């Protein structure tokens, strides 16, 4: 288990929306498809899901299959496949867990997937974004699709944009300047263990009915 220290954690710098590019070696390990569920203002490219029940795959003709899979990736929980619309969050944080549980209940069309930061399945996503676990402890990350991820308050509001009304209307708060939104986010994130508590292990293990929405569900089940 990763040791989590949060006293005096600096604010989430470089938060908001970030685009990242793929090298020729990393892009070869993905199956790509054109997302049919993203808002029209978003990029149409996203990374495919590993199972039809958690990904919106419009058809076999939209898939591009990789020629090779890098050996280092082949050892991961979901070898050769990364998914779009994935929230990576602090799995031992009670506040974070409550937020994930709420999104799962509101997300009737199952557009959002989740992954505990403490699982190995998070590694390839963090690597692609150029983030480490300490970065995500400060502010969770939402990988929206190929070449696009968000952190902190922007990540939360981008997740809201995929939910049905009236919840999606909350994404209009993106109009508030990012520094103002993130100041509130950072304050709550810094004190979340003190105010809401911290578990010894990933809280989703206590509510296994939620695991069907987790890309690291097999790892979590084996862990339990």
C-alpha cells in the first residue's frame, strides 16, 4: 500500500485541461474508436473500452487494431487496451468514495469508468498523462479520451457534462475562472482526510456491487 501523506500538500499546480501526445511506440498498444457519447464540443477520438458493458463502441469498422503490444504493457491488468472517460481517484478517501458512488448512481448510461489510484491498473494512464501518484493525491484526474485529460475542479465538471440532466447543467460552472474553482477544490482536498476520514484499504471493496464500473475490478477482487 502506498503511504499517503497529505499535511501541507501544495495546491494542485498545472491543473485544468491538458492535452498529451502519443509516441509511435505508445500509440501502437491501443485500440481506438470514435466516441458516440461525448458532447459535440469534445474531440471525437477516444480510447476503446475492454468490455462492451462499460464502453460505447459504435462498431467493428471503427476499431484500429495494433500491430504489436509493448512487452511492458502486456504485463498490466488490461494488456494493450486503455479506455476513455476514466476517473482515477484516491481509493482510501471517504469523500472521494462518496463522490464516485454518487456519479455511478447518476450515470444511467454508464459513460464514466473508475480506477483506484492505489491499483496497478492506474499505471499506464498515469504514464500517458505524465503524472505520478502524488499528483493524483493532490487532485484527481479524468482521462476523457485520446490526448485529453483534466484535473481538479475542471475534471469534476467535465465528468458532470456526461451525466444526464439536471446533473450535466453543473458543467456550466466551467465558466468560472479556473483559479477560483481550484482554490476551493484545493482547500477541500487538503483537509479531506481530517474532515471526512481515511480508510486502510480501497473503500470500493466494501461495496463490491460498484466494481462492475471499475476497470481494475479483477485486481480489486483478487486483492480482497
